[in-house]
């Protein structure tokens, strides 16, 4: 059984930092492109960042590319998202996802992913 579990969310002030983690099991982690999405109340789930199978390539939503950093450790089957200079508009539930394909038009859509976690809440106070 595939399990994808996010952790590391919380409440931080504007300008603060958080590091999210996503632990995957039951799959060959290095065979999957991994990504972070987020969903704010009343809004659709949106793409945040993706990393290729080996970690060599990354792709970001424009509004986070100077502040967030996605990485992965294939030896630990773990995905990370380092978030700096957080803003209230970053408040959302953050989801980890795994899918087979890379490409900028592919990794940014939810339908490209086979596996999803349950999410971790990130709240940025103003």
C-alpha cells in the first residue's frame, strides 16, 4: 500500500520560515516526479513546486520561486519544501504528490499525479 504523509506545517508570523516534509512508502520513490500543491479555503488546489526523479530539475510557481526551495532525498524516500519569507497569502493546506512524468505543462496540473498525501496546514499571520 502506498502511503504519502506530510509534516512540518504550523503557525508562523509574516516573514517566518517553515520546512515541510513528505515521507513516502510502498512505492519506488526515485521513479516518481514529486510535487507540492496547496489549497486555500474556497479556492482550487494550485501548483507550488515540482522536482524531477533525481532532483536535478525543479520548477516553481512564479510567486514562490524566490522564496521556496523544493528538494528530495531518494535514500530516505522523503520530499522537502523549504519556505522562507512567508506571507499571509501562503496560508493553505499543503499537499505532497507523486507522478510519473516531467515537463512544465505536466507537473503543474493535479491530474498528472497518482498519489497524494492528506495535507499539512500552513498558517501565516499578519
